[in-house]
């Protein structure tokens, strides 16, 4: 089967890394051509037939939001989609578009090409678009994005999201085609089993957070819990890697507390930090019934370290990882996080990680690609 993949980006960003992994897995089974606005120079995907990079004009966020709010369209996205449309013909059995928040041009291009050449079009959203109420106010911009989504998703033949809660939410945002294919495509990890690191220096009691802090995912409860932990365990460290952490979160820290909170630059190789960690921290939005699942916990799953998951009620993380002893779930509550940190310290040398095997398989690239293949292999019979 010959498939055209239209991806907003490949590599570099969090969505781009997800798309890179999916391309790597799918290229083992299908003839793939890829069109994207950005393809990271350090990627080696030799299994792809052809990669076309169509740069997108610099997108001024303020202008973009104004267009969407007032015109209910994004001219940046439409111009890019038109450029891509001119490069394509009818030689494909399927178009599969990968979209992420604020980057809908892949969806628009896929819909336009599919309509012209009468090709089936499936799309995958790694994010909920628009982000539901709580993340952004249901005002002009929200309504504009929702109108764009409704227009183009109503044309697709298959829709897939990165977890079940996100899928359920997204299906309320558009009118479906008859016999619409739907499913979950988890953000895959490229590992298949636990990577074991020898335990670091236990007396350091290092708690590690990797990645960005933004929106409703804030570290204030974690920092307050860590300050409380320092009273009993003064040699502990809280380490943020690749996090643009505002100093406003640290204004109430004493000088000695501030010395124990390390903010380090982004690095692709986290192995040295995993090795020294006592526990890995994941922070979800401080709301109930959220639809987002942090991509970092997918990678944490395959490291032999306790995970402290700070999450809301009825979140995807709460449901998927419940009752797994090596993943300690807490609310956004200082005392709960404090006790979770103490538990991680006391369990450091005794924790087993075989309790994650089922969810590791669920998020493995092999399993995720198999779920995609299940949905597209019979497309010629539809």
C-alpha cells in the first residue's frame, strides 16, 4: 500500500518526535512519501520513499490568533496547504495527516488533496484541538479554531487521538462521516522493555522533572512539597531539565532551598539524569476530567525509577496508570506530594518494576503501529 503522510513537523518538537517514531514504525510495512514543513537534520529514516520539505512562512502568533478570531480561518495554513496540493497526484491509496495544536495545515492539505483525487483521508491529533475549556477560554479564538476543525474533520474518513478521553472529546467537535473509523494511537516509546540503571547515590534523594512547564501544568505544589521534604531530608535535590521555569515559582524559597533546586538546559540524552534520580516527576493540569496525557510519562515508563504522577481526578493518567505500585499518583496537593517523595526515598532500593509490563506493551512502538495497521490494512475493501 502506498501512503502519503502529511505531518506538521518531524523531529525536534514533542509532537515532531511522536511523528518521527510513527514514521519509523510504519515505514517497515508501507511505501511512504512524507510532506512536512520541517524535517530535523539529525533524523535517519531510510525506510521512507521520499521526503518533501515545504517550509511554512513565519507564523506571527498574534496575527494568526487575530485571523482565527475574526475570519475563522488561518491564511498561513491555507497558503501552505495550497503549495502542498500542487505537489500531489492520485497515486496514493491513503492520505494520513498528523496534526498538533496550532498546526492544522497538515489536516487542511490532506483534506484538499483527498477531495480532488478521491483518496481516503485519515488524520491523527496528538493534541486536543481546540484545547477544552479550562485550558483556554471559550471565546473568539476558541470558536474560530472549533469552526476550522468542524469544517475539515467532517471530511475525514478516519480520526485518531492520543488517548481515549481525548478521542471522546474530539468526536464532539465535528459532524462525522458515515462509518467513520476511530481509534487511539498512543504516543509511542521507541523502547520495548525497561532500561535498568544502577542506583545513584541514595543520600542525594534526587527528584527529576524533564520537559516544559506551561499552561495548567505548574510546579508550585511540587516545589512546596519539596521545601517540606528538605526539613527531614536536607540533602535532597529537585532537578528540572529542559524547563523554562519562571523565577516567580521560586520567590518564596530561602537561599539554602534555592540551592537545592537545579534548573538545567535541554538535552536530548537524559541517561545521566535518570541514573542519578530517586524518582521521576510528571505534572498534569490542575483540573479534573482533563483530556491530555503527558508525553514524558511515556518515556518514564521504561526507566527503572519510581514515578510520581501529579494529576487530577478522572485524568487519562489517573485511569491508565492506576494500581501500579511503582507509579505513585497524587492530587495537586502539597501533603500528598510530600508523602509520595518520602515513599519514593524509602522504597528506592526495594521497588520492582515488572508491574509496568502491561502498560509498557501498550505504549511500545510495535503495539502502537499494530493498532494503526489494523485500521488501514483493509481500506481497499471499504
